[in-house]
C-alpha cells in the first residue's frame, strides 16, 4: 500500500515594510571586524527597526562578512530577536509553573480569542503582539502578564480583558 504525500499549500510571501538600511551604517562601522560582533549587530539592528528585516540580514552579511546562516541561526535561536514587525504593545503571558497552576492558559486563550490572533502574532491594527513566555519571575503574583514594562498580577480572564480594552480605548483618544 502506498501512502500519498500531501504537499503543503504554498505560502504567499509577506511584504515587509521598506526600510532605510543606511540607518545601520554607523552600527556596522562600530562593530565591523570586532570579535563577538554578531549579537550586538543583531541587537542594534532590531533596536533601530523594531525587528530584523530580511534586507538588514543581507546588508550585515555583505558589509561584515558574517555568513547569512550564522546571522539567521543566532537570530532564530534567541527569543529576544524578532523577524517580523511587532505591535506597539507587547503582551507577555507567563506560563511558568506558578502561573500554570493558577490557570494562566484560560487567560491566554481568552486574550487570543478577543484579539483574534495566535500566540506570537500581531493584531491587524498593529497595536498588540501577544506571546507566551516561560517565566516572568513574578511567581507570587501568579497568574501574571506583562504589557511593555508594566506587570499585571493575580489576574482573571475578565481582569486581563479589561486591561487590554482600556489600553485600546486610550490609544483611540
């Protein structure tokens, strides 16, 4: 009996916003030829653009001699790096042990449904990116979410939604 293999549907390329690569020229000049320059170059590029655009990988490769596979390998290994633009507000949902036993999954599911995104995605209005993280280090406040630099603890699904709705309302003003 032969098994018919089903080919995945082709994925349409996502158009990235055009970026001004000259913005990273001074960054490249600062780190070019220095030992251990790969991570600082990626961090600086992300700080400038908010993520690391494909074109920036190509420029870093051509201007520094670092291999594309090395650049991309490091950027995809470390969770700090983004390869797509993120929302104005980053929501980090803690899924550590303390938060897990306090039902953070229900809160995360509620937010994902409300925002109409999947984990790691950005809302269509570009306002929120939501992602689950292993631990935020706030176990006594479980369950916890962090929005940008602000921590919200002892959450229920209703309270989490209220916070998101308030931010959305304030952004509309």
